[in-house]
C-alpha cells in the first residue's frame, strides 16, 4: 500500500478579513483597495520568444502589490508542506532534486503543460484559497484578486509558483500513489510532468500513463503541449529537467564542454590584458562552474582552481575608473609576468 503524499497547510484557516489583516500586517481597507486594481499593478519584466515562435511574458508586480505578495508568501504560502514529488519553487527542492527522483531510469515519459500560468484561471486560484486552505469566501475572493492579473495567474509574481503547485491538489496525490503502486516514479516541476521507471514499461502501460496525465490536465482546463511530449528510453540519453538520468543526474557532454570553453575564454581574456572584461566575465563563469560541480565534482574542482588563479591575479591589477587615463593595455605591460595563465 503506497502512502498518499499530500500538500498540507500547517496553520489555522483564515475566516475573516479582520483575521487576514492581522496575518498580513496590513489593514483590510488597504487589501481591498489594492485588490480592486491589482491587474493594473504589473509591468512586463521580460518577453521571450520560444522555439515555436510564440512569446512568454513574465511580469513584475509594482511595489504596493509586491509588498502584499511578500506578506502572503511569508504568512500563508510558506506554511504549506509540499510533497516530495512537487519540486518547482519549493524550499529545498530544485531541478536537481526533480532529476534525482528519476535517476537510473530505463524509460521516462515527459509532458509539458501548455501555457501553464496564463491557463491557471481565476476559478482555479479561488478554489485553492477556499477549498485547499479552507479560507472564508471573502478572504478567498480578496486573495484571488491580489494574486491574478486579468483573470489568470501571472508568471513572475512572487505568489504564482506556490499557487500553481496547488492547482491539482485534489487528484495529484492519488495519481502519484497509483503510479507508485505500478513501480513508476511521478514528479512535477512547475509545468513539467515526468513519469519514469527503472525497468521497462509495456506499451499498454505507457498509453495508460499518458491518458491519466492528460485526464488530470483536462479536468482542470489545461492541455499538454504535444510538441513537448517525449518517451525516452535507455537506448539513448534520458533527461529530466535537462539533466541526464540514465544514472545519477548529470550534465550532457555538450553542456560540460561549453562551461570548459567559458573558463578558457576567461583565461584568454585575462592573458590578453583585457582586465575589465575579465572582471565582468568572472561572476557568470564562476556560477556556471559551481553548477557543474554539483553534478561532476572532480571536473568542477579542476575548473574552480583555474578560475581562482585568474581571480587572484586580478587582485594584483589596480582597478581603473573611467577617465583615469590608463588603459587595460597599459596595465598589461605594467603587471608583467602575472598575465601568464597555465592551462
């Protein structure tokens, strides 16, 4: 018998606007006033063209609304204990822990939810507040208005990922348990659903898994993005959240090569005397090597030593401000042999 793993709200339900005001430390009148105009209190933070030619917009709430979002997250959403199979935007969970759930896979089925955030409607959000949290109708209505934009969940808002994690709260635990009873591993990383097995799966079982996931989405008004539907087998590299899971989670050879190339570029930039450019490259290259080290510690340590060598030598080079009349090229002559970088 597989234990039903469910998300749980660990605090008492909020049953009045006065109680919500106390929980958030904001007057009820202020909450109602901001809720009434919340849809107008966002700016477009980014607009990214996707591979299929459509655009993904992310939004940033303006200060008056963002402050309330932070309070909602801290006072309410952070008090939800999420099950281990929900791995996106959950404290202690990330794309790596999602991949760990699927390590040593022989087969993995993945589905992407089409337009997840803009398809998460006002009705679904209000149901989370009223049914999952058990809040009173007026509280649920106010929180819904504060957390949606033009009738849907805005991607990029502080509160959106946590609410999105809860939209399937009625059915997802049972689906995960049913999958486990069949020897299958289920996870959802925001809009990315993965089902895997460390053994083979019969054709009929594959179709059953896909049908169950599609039915869950359809019941809530979503659909799967068919172009992202994948069935991966051990005859090739199997990935979950872009990490290889044939064994322990790993980066691809191409990804590792790109990170090594970035370190090499940093070294060449320093060796050429372009010290300002080398300093500008250092944070991003360091971050990429740190990420590599999570999955490939030996490779990461070797690259980290090379970066540290450049960093230490940069400390010996005076910082030059604009208008100082000294060029990187002039500094390169003055520092002599410290520009020699072994690789």
